[in-house]
């Protein structure tokens, strides 16, 4: 059976840092219709490492902060983790402990091979505790939610094709992951 984990990261009480959690909750019904998808709505970045085990693919949804503010707030981004984890240019940690998804995938890749991992994020504007979500990130939530569902659906289909291909079957060409 295919297992695609959709993981929401963030802090529900820190403005834009709640975006990953909110997007997962908004997508929950649609995600529930995709066979093999497990939804984990509130996971700390360090705990993401534990949830990679046994998954065919993982979608992590989080608020991102690009070093140097290269992207405007509310920009929805997609990044694929490679064999060495995520590129640091994706964004800096929003965790109050300085350990975010970039660091989590770096640690996980040092421990062993990663399943296919796609990060769907939104550029954060403000993440101060007790502050509301910014207007730019609130406006981006529908796009972020749609991107999460698209990624989960695509990864589930891709994992299912891979599992159903027999050892003598040639690899089947799949459609590229949605952007």
C-alpha cells in the first residue's frame, strides 16, 4: 500500500508561521479522498525526521523565510529535497529553537536515504508570537492549499505506479509533479 504523508509544520500562535497548519486543515477533506495519504497536521521540524520512515513520499507544508527577503510575502514555493536534503536557499528556520525543515532534512539525509520529499511553503512576513497572520499570507492560503492537494495526489499516483510495476516491467513515464 502506498503511503504519502502530508505534514503541516508551524506554530499556530505565531502569525504567518501557522500557514502550514491552516493549509493542512483546509485541505484535509480533499486529502482524505486520496488513497494512501496520511495527514499529520501539527508536527515540529525535528519530529518530521521520524515521520519520513516507512513513507513512499512526504509533502511538508510550512512557512518559509528566504534569506535576504528575496521573495515577497505570500509567495507560494515548491522545493524537492535531494540526496543531501533541502537547499539552504529555500529559507531559514522559523523555529524558535533554530531547527527548521531545512535542518531536519539535512539530519535525515545524513542518517539514511530519504523518501521523495516535496516542501510546499509560503513566504512569511511576520512570525511574532501572538500576532495575527499577515494579509499577504492569508491571501495566499487558497493557493497553498491547492498546491498541497496537487502534490499529494501526484505523489500518491507516482508511488502507486512504482509499486505496481513488476520487476520485468519497464519504468512507466509519469507526469511531472505539479508546480
